[in-house]
C-alpha cells in the first residue's frame, strides 16, 4: 500500500512542478503555451473571417469556455486526477504481471518510423474518441455529463473544451488500455494532442472552412455545428456527426448529417433553458437531478 501512496505523492508533486514550470518557461514542447498560441490564432481567424457576422467577438459564455480550456487540460489534473490515474496505471501493470503478460506489441510499435507511429496513434486515438462520443450520447446516464458541452448556445473556438470533468475520466480511462498497451509515450501524446487541439478549435470556431473533398475526412465547423443542433431528425435519436478530429468515421458508419448550411440553427438540447449557466453548478451536475 505504501508503494501506491508514494506513486500518488510523487505524481502529484511531479504534475504540480510540471504545471508551474510550464508557466515560467515557455518552450516548443510546452502544451500550456501551445494552447494559448493556437487559441489566439483561431480567435483571430474568427475576427477576420467570421461565418456568423452578427455574433459578438466576445460571444455568450466566452470567458466561461476560456476557463474550461485551462481547467480541463491542466487544473483538473493538478487537483488530483493525474496522481490518481498514475496509481491505477501501476495497479493495472501489476495485475498484468500476475499472469506473466509481456507487452511485446509495444516493442513492435516503437520500432516503426516516427511519422508512422504518430499517424497510427492519432488514428487510433480519434477512432476511440469517436466511439466514446457516441456512448456519451446513447447512454442516458453519461449523457447527463455530456450536456455541459451541449449547453453552448453560441459557437466559438473555446467551446471545444467546455465539457464536464467526468468526461476526462471517461475518455482517458477507455483510451488508456489500448494506447498504453501499444507503448505510446508522452512525446507521442503531445504531438497527437496538438493535432487534435487545432482541429477541435477549428471545428467549433465561427469560421467557414471550405474543405472540398477533404470534408469527408476532416471534421469542420459546417459539419460539427449540426452535432450541436437543438433539433435533430427523428431517425437519429442518439445524435449525429460524432467526429472529433476526423469526419470519416461518420461517413463510414452512417452517422453523418449536413442537409444545408447550419450557420444560424439553434444550438443546445431540449430543456436547456433550465440548465445551470455557471461553472460551479455545471461541475456538480447532475447531482440531485432527475435522469431523463
């Protein structure tokens, strides 16, 4: 037991040190400043090339979403999630060792050329996230957490990272086993994470991306706006356009829907007028709420 307590304490201190050093020492492998830089660039695109020209530059809930960006990427891990997850990783590895399982697959993956390894990591990560995203919509209990993301009423780049803290647990827990067993390390996650960050910001941005045939591969604002539509067709009771970075999964599995320009459609979900509007109440949602 003391072994796992040491892991928890070391991980907690380690992440706190990492977070503080990230703020004090900008560098090319510093995700903190990548987040700020990418956000500023995409926001500038919204200012220069707005799709919804009547939408304010400081749109509804802009600062709430900006807080969510740093909370979900950094602060949630700082307050304990990173340390707890490290303990579970060690427990998982110890469990495998009981059966004498050796991770030979990871050895093969790490022998691949770097570009191929990153491409494989990105594709696998995105496909897992697409499936988890569908689960968040189809499971009535998980949907209660996902409502936070769908409470956005005016779309903009920062809405990308407005989501309930429980989604960190759900996504990362389901992703861990396949990705860790395949031997992907921190540097791999950084690069794949940056790609996901850029595409995710663009998907939610108030810009009109004309991708041509690439729209069948890459997610985009014109497709993703329909995912946030308050009113969706009855034939898609669990939602549409679940792509995180790639739209190809929706086209392959028949969950794509984009009948016309969704620039001015109403966003949200049924009953969202009663949904809490501040971070504190959203963070404890759905405690005490009736499940629907």
